C-alpha cells in the first residue's frame, strides 16, 4: 500500500530516511538534508562572509555531495564564500587516476576552480612506490599522514581561509571507536570537533557533513543523479578502520541511532588533568603544524629516502635506533673505503 510523505506535502513517499525513519518524497528529503547541513554550518559559525574555502575533493560520494551542497547553500543563503576544489593525487594506479576524472567533471558541473597536487611533486614518491617498499601492512599510515599535510600545503598555496572536508557522521563515529580501542586519548579529544586547527600557524578544517549519515549521502547523490567515483582504494581492505566500520554497521542494524549516540558521547567526554595533551607547534624541517619534532610526515619521508621505510612506524625510540645503526654502518663502510684507497 502506498505511503504518503510524512511532511504532508501531498506526494507519495519515495524513501525512508535512515537517520529518522521518516517516509518522505524525494523533494522533501532533499529539503530536509540540505536544511540540516545549513543548520550545522550556521549554528557552528563555520564560515564568514568573504572567506575563500577549499573543498577537499576526491571524486567520491562525500566530497561530491559536499561540493554540490556547498555551492547550492552558498547561493541560496548568500554565504558570500569563494569556493575552490582542492584534490590530492596519491599516485595509486587504477584508483586515483580514475577518480580525478570525476573531480574534473565536478569542476565543470559546479564551475569551481580546481587545484591538483600530487605526492610525487610534494614528496618525490607515489603510493604505488611506497607500497612497493613497505608492503600492505602500514601503507595507510603513510597515505594518511602525507594526505593531511598535502591538504595543508595546497590550502596554503591557494591562500584559503579554511578547508571543508567530506567527513560524515559514520566517519566520525568510526574514529571515536578506533581511538577508544587504541586508547588514543589525544585524538579522542578532538576527533568529534567540527572545526580543527586554525590559529596563526595553520588553516582550520571544518566538517559541514558532521551530522549527515553516509546512507543519506548515498541516497542524495543517487536521487540527484550526481556524478561520483565509487570504487574503493585498492590498498584499503587491510586498513584498521575497516574493522571499526564493520562493527558500527552491525550496531546500526540493532540501533539505527547508534551513529549519533557515539558522536554525542564523544563530544561529552572529559579527561583528567593528568592526561598528557599533545602540544601543537611548527615542524623545524618543513614548517607545517606538528605535535612532534620533526613531524610525522618528515620522519616517514626520511625513512623512505634512507631505505628504512619502517622508520616512522612504531615508537620514536625505535626509529632513532634504526637511524643510529644505519649511520654507524655507513661510517664503517666509509672508513673501510679510506683504508682500501690507502693501499
């Protein structure tokens, strides 16, 4: 039996919202989805009139919907923002090269300038080459660290006031679970923040889709017929996040509100004063924000360039011992060559 739209617009319902369970027609779903994102932006004061905002664009559903909705709301509510697309090419054959074509389509569809930066031009390495060195056990560590810094580098290059990322409610709930399971209190403190970074030395990142369910983002993209790239990264199946995602999906089947429940719980967490907080500073090597010296990106890059790809994996003391051992071996080789030349 056909069900009428709950908003009493007179139309037949076309879908059931995963977030609320409401039966809505497509137009009412669009209106509700967009209104919630506008409320998130306005209630959290994410932007100011006249600002230049970089939309982190990967070509996937989240960044495509974010770009579409940001353009729509900017015009509808007169935010007065200058929007640009910023993409990072990690150098993953068969994945990123294809998704960048979708980003270029987004550029044309939404009439936004696009800047693409690659790992190769920034670091001299591609993820394909890095995986060839490190294998598939810790490759996501390299990609995540390099990508975060690459976005900072791109934002600085473009002269933007903030970076809007496509992190959705599911992503944030997964991150809360991951940080709880790892006992990572430093990241647990800030993973639910809708705005991170900022200040004199860094460009803030904001999450307009913080309270948007992944399922609803997919539905919105589907019914709006948006063009997006849906293939999973070829190196992602072994990522730790995948286990947190599977656990969250199982919980969601039993309790659909669990995603928002976890986010709200993360927002209300309080820590003892004795818990050590990381101090944000500036890396003495690259000049970008870091909570350690040198920053993680510089340590990982040094390891790759030294032929010690596991240098930045694990404890800092272990990395220091690896460097000391390699330096000692090089010194012994150099001494042996000098002795050989004397004869």
